[in-house]
C-alpha cells in the first residue's frame, strides 16, 4: 500500500508528523537521509525520532470541524498474531472494547506467540464529535487465568487518529502491550493488527489484507507505542570468529593448464571476498571484507543495540561476497554485493520469557550452517537462487558455515560502546575447547528409484549423498558417495525407474565434525516422546469424535485413551539425556534446565488428566485436547539452534547436472545407544520424494521417488547399528579422466589420446 506524502499521526503512534517539515526534522527528505543514515564500515544505521500531534491540532491543520450529526460507523480490527507475551504458559485471547461494545477472538492454547488471523467488527451509531474522541481498547487476556490476573497487556488509541490515516486505517501495525495500572512492569508483549474506521460513503480499503512477506515489513516503523513507554537499553555482543567452506562467488580465469595458471596467479586463487553482517531492528553491523578466501578469519567483537521483548523474532546473520568496487574502496555493503548465505537466530530458541527460568538471548560459541543455491558458480544467478541465498525460501545446497557467539548484556543509558574491536587472544584460545572433532559415518541404501519423468528416459542418471562438502562430487574424491551411471527404463505408463534388480547401491561417507551428539540425543528424546503421544491420541480420537458411535466403540476409544495416558506417564519420567563433561555452552545448560522443568510439569499434568478421566471430571475429548497441547510443548522443546553438523543432501544428477534433491537433518537419522534418544528415521526404510531446485511450475511433476534406509552415527558406534541382515560388497573401484576447460569446467573433452600399441 502506498502512503500519502502528508502523514498524520497522534500520541500513540511512532510515525512522523507533518510531511512539510521532513527536511528540517530529519525525516524522509533528502537532508534527513544525509544526516541520519551512514553506510560506513562497522557503523550502524539510526532512524529519525518520531514527531507527534494531538487530535485537535490535526483537525485544525485540515481546516475541518467535527460533525455533530449522528450516523452509522463500523470499526474493524483484524487480529493477526501476538509475540513475546509476558505470561507463563498462557491461553491467549484478544478482546476489543469501544463505547460499551465488545468483541473477542477464539482462545489459543498454551502459547506465547499465538496466531489468530480473525476479524472483529463493531457497529456504532454516533456522531464524529463524540466517536472520534473515544478510545478503542485492545487487550490480550489469559483464557485460563482467574478474573483478577486474566489481563496480560493492553493498548488504547483514539478512533480519530485511526480515521486520519491513509485509507482510514492502521495497516498491519505492531501494538506494544502494557499494563495500564502498572506501567513499571514494562512491556507485556506485542500484538499485530490492522484497524480501520469507516463511515457512510467511505470506501473499504482495497487489498489492505493481502499477503505481505515478513522480510518486506519494517517492524520498527510499524510499531505503535503508548506515550512515555521506553525499553531498557541492552547491548547485543557478537563474537564473529571465522567462516569455512564458502563457495566460489567470482568469475575465474583458470585454464586447467598448471604452467599457465601458475603464471597468471589462478592456480590456487580462492574466488570469494567474504564479509559477515548482523542485523536486528533496522540496525546492521558488518565485518571487513577478506579478499580471496573460502575460509576467512575475522576474530572481531561487534555490538548492536537490542530491545527485549521485541516484535522482531530473529537476529539475521548473512555472509556477502564483496564486489569489485568494494574490494577497491574497502567499504563493504554495496548494493551489488552478492549474498552467500543467510542464517536466522530465532529468539524463541535462544532465549526464554518464562517467569521462573527465563533468560536473555544467548548462543554458542557454535557453528551456524548456511544453505542456498547449488555451490557450482554461475555468472548470473536466477531470482529463485538469490531468494534461496537470502533465506526467503529453503536452500537446496550447503554453502558453508560460520563460528559465532551471541551474548546480551545490560547497558547504562548514555554509555558509549565501541561498535567493533578485535578479540583478545584468550577468547580465541577459549573457543577451541568447543571444537573437538569426531569421526562420523553415513550409510544410505537406495532400494528403489522410481517416478522419474519420461523426459529423462535414455539419459545418464546417478545419485549423490553429501554432508557439507563431504561426498560432493566437485569437492570430494570419495567415489563411494555416488551411484553408478544408469539409464532409466520406462514403466510402461507415465514414468521411468532405475533397473537395479537384486543388487542395490549403497552410498557411504566418512566425515569429521564437532561432537554435538548430546544435543541430538536430547532433541530426539522429545521427538520420540511426542511421536508416541500422538500415536496414542490417534488411536482414540477418531472413535471419540465419530458421530452416532456405538457404546462399544466409545469404550474402545476411552480404553485407548487411558492406555495412551498411562504410557505417556511412564515415558515422561525417563531421565533426559544429560550434558557431557566438556564442550557444552551456557545455552545448553539453560535449555537443559528448562526441559527438566517442562517434563516435571507434563508428568504432573498427565497424572491429573488420568484421574479426571477416570472420575469423569473431564470428557474424553477434553482430555484429547489437553494431550495435543502437551504434544505442541514437546515439539517446541525439541528445537535445537546450536546445530553445527550440516544436513544430509541427496541429489539426482542427470547428465552431470543437478536436477532434484532432498534435505534430511542428521538429527533424524543419528544413532544413539538408547532407543528413545535415537533419530526417529534411523534405520527405517521409507519413501522420500525429491524436489526441484528451481522455481516450481504448474506443470511440474514429482522429479523422483526414492526408497531408502539411512543410518548415521559415530564411526565407533557401527557395531550397535544392528545391520547384520544385509551383505555389503565392493563392486568396482574406478576413476575418470577429466580436463578443466575455460567456461566449461571439468569435462571429458580434448583428452590426450593413448599412444598406439
């Protein structure tokens, strides 16, 4: 939606005032940009302070008067979502109130970040002079709390202020919620809404509720604050150590001839000039660019301003490749710089708002992995590939990783902090304690490859498995990570398949990574616990919801529900995987403590549900609803942010070109000594459907269906995999001669001919 040049706001808004003074006040005009925005290396971008006007002065500027004629009015409030609600395990509900009229949304179960997407409407019969001075109150309550403490936070604004906005609406605004009786309690959360006011003859906003991508929203500009509310200033300390495995980003002049490449300096040249950026709340800070390096070392300490709680739910980390002009001037951040990869630190995974064991954002030191477009360099990236690299859609390939650490610390108002400084030597040595390497082994057996489109019939097809750069045909000489070339055979109908007969291909990869198995064991503990709970609920729920069900069917449903409850009570008291003696972070400790507390709460809650069901204090369907809430909590607890090992990626190559892929997190396929800590897909033969790496089309069909059995774990744990039923043999060890040609890359063209015998 395009806003008018003359924006009119009030005391509750954080928008600019009269557009006529923009240059003078440092607003959107040219002079304001020059004074308030800097894009120099290592500096952050600051936004102009808002200007506010009262409702009566706004009308005076308009040259209008409030009408006393009574007419019909309609107030619409589209409640979209809430974030960072300050309550312990609430059941959020949104209520609006204006001149005695009320309306409310449905209740969301047990979440601090509810999703509503509901439209509330109030119809009023009043004059402008009365209605426009009235305040609409929007507040979030806790559906499960008592009446005294049911309100979490609220926001109020005058109806006239809404009506003066373009199209008579506040469009997708974030409301800062506070306790009006105790503003010292601070921010109680945020609520995203659209508010519109319409009278007789006013047109409804056209397309106002269309989909807007979150990455295109300026949350800070769209934040409405109550008067006098300021957040406590915090400092986000970022320790950026280094990156590794970054891909080629620049065009090279390598010929493949060693003598020529050595003379021209292309022999060992690394074609990437990377620098890292970190951004939050409209501010961004950058490291300097390091020339010609796939494994740059920064060892810098960076600082960003941070406000918690915030409607912004993530900190963004991006790696860029500096273009030619940036390399010459030394000033990074040009618009032509290419994104190598993007990672989002989700605040709900690295912090907690729990009243008893909450903590500020914290991370690492640990590696973060980047995913995006295929690593093979292309001179002109497609728009779809650029979106992959920017994190707007799921990436299809590993593009390196970065070693970082995040710490949030309090800051005294007015305190000056150096935005960028080199790390001390003891900090660089300390991080080595978290980098203990361990050898891991992957075995992937492909039983069937079918549903291959007919356009690939007669072409050479093979499959590749890779974890990071291990197994990637362009970076690793390990031939056991790829199947032999095969030609698909038609199935006689629509598709083709690979005729492997009784001997199935087995892909194997040996790799070295940091030993973070304890994190995967913990996350799988919660995944498997949730899986068993949902399986029990699924055995009972259809029978209990069935219309005109017989008494026997209801009895079976109740019996299955009791069995599910008893099994859950037994499983939830099993000890959670602990922390190792060394190599764990402060975030690991805090997450471990919060998980222990959650399991204790779930155990007591499940016991009460069992008693309530037996003594008929709750209906079976009410118990089912409560168990589904427990499953959602287990899912949230299973999230792991410090994931240093890249995902397993299976590629289908056709005539040497990557055509389809599937990404599988290694946590789902890792081996653990205890079955409840094992990956839910470890050793399980199941069907996987590959995806196209390009932009989907309406005419696209499934590129391939694979039936695979995948096992992953430390090399010394193979004896416990229990895979004695299969016999593995080496069919052949082969090599292939290739030559590197400019613009074509490695190929089998222009190879020397063997001399005649």
